[in-house]
C-alpha cells in the first residue's frame, strides 16, 4: 500500500467510525437505540491505526466501547446498526445491543461489558492458537480502569509465563467512568505496571493515528516472531461522556475543549493535505461515501425484524436429559 493509499484508508476509517457514532447518538435521542451506549468519539486514531497493523486470522477482543473495533475489523455497519436497534439481523441477532457486538466469522469476540472481562478470554484464545501451532495473535483492547482489576494482572502474568501471542492494547483515556486515573491508581505509568511482568511495552500518543499504527506494527512483529506478548498504552481521550446516561460532572469543560483541539481526524486531515497525501476532493468523496453508508445502515436497521416471542428462550439454556 502506497503512502497515499494508506493515508486515505486511515482517514476513511476514522471518518466512518465518527459519523456512525454521531448518528448513533442522534438515534439514541430519538429512542430508536436504547439501553447503554458508550461512544468512542475522540479515540478513533487508536482503533484505526492499530487494527490496520493486524493481519487476517488475528483475533480481536474489545470492551463495551467497541463499535469502532467491530466496524474496522470487518463487521458491517449494517449489522452493527441492526444490533443497536435490537433487530435479529444484527451481528448478535439483536440480543447483545451496543455493548455486545460479536462476529465469530471475523474472529471478533466482543463486546464485553465487564471491566477487564475480555483479558482472560484473549489469553485463552492465544493459548488455543499456540497449542494448535497457528502463527496468529489476539489483540485485546481495554481501558485504564481495567489495569486496576485482578484479571489484568493475572492475564498479563499468564501470557508472559507461557509466552502467549497476546497484544495487550490499553486505551488510556484518563477516566475510569468518572474517576480520574491518578485518583484511583498510585502508579499512573500503565506501561510500567505491565513491564513488571517481564514483557516489552510501548506508550504512544493515541491521538496520532500513524503513531498508533507504528506501535502496533512493532508489537505484531514481536508476537509473530514467537517472542511472546506485547503491551501498548495508547494515551487518548474521549470527547463525550462515559455513556449516554452520564451527566459528566467530574471533568472541566475546558479540559475537554483542550483535548478537542487535538481531534485525531482533523490533525491527520491537515497533515495529509499539507503533505499532498489528501486533497479537498478526497475528503469530500470520503465524507460522501460515509454518509451514504450510514444512511444505508440506518435504513437496514429500521427495516429489520424483531425476534419472535417463541424464540426468546433459544440459546439461553440447554435442558439436561437425565438418564
């Protein structure tokens, strides 16, 4: 892929995520999307850069703020939007909603609502791949709040002990829900915490899509060389509240505005136009194509069907036959 092709692909990826989520926020206000909704607005460079560095066959495990990861890992916007609406045409058949996007055919294993809940799953997937002799990795995304959980320490320790192909991707947006990092963790250098388990680490600017791409390429190269796990801290920031239910009383508006000045999409657009990698016509074409994709996804979701009442117990439990 040439520099121009890569620039357009990365810019398009970030725009697709941003526009899809902006539409989701609008639809939530119209009560067409219900339940919890955690938006990724502001963090697009992390998913766009890091996922671009992975290869076909790798697996992705994400948190409840996973719309970007699902979309950029190949889950169609139509199936994501249908899932948001709770329609059975959704990627989780309408049973998961925003926090539980899932597509085994893409090796996209959630959408996990429990903080740090995806980490042990990623270790298990990586163990299976290593046992089967498959040279592929599992990228596990989690927030700074997860680093305070026991599951993080157990997972990183086990991956390092057994030299498992796990790429630990910490999306440090400075807040675990409404609690700022330094108010909850005495050691705020999250890469330093991970390095205590004897694995290589990197900390990068999560608002710079090229930095995210480069760091992940380094991590993936390390893992695919059968040298064990790798940890990356992406220092980023979410522009919106923790969820649509969050009144956001815990951080100053000036802080948010200061970070908005480092909008990853606008920074990358300006850089690419300055370097001649994007033109105004390219930007317009990408925005137009994205708008059409979003409209088509919403139309697909709105025309979808609700699950039959008779199917509500399907896949909930399996009756045991007593011999």
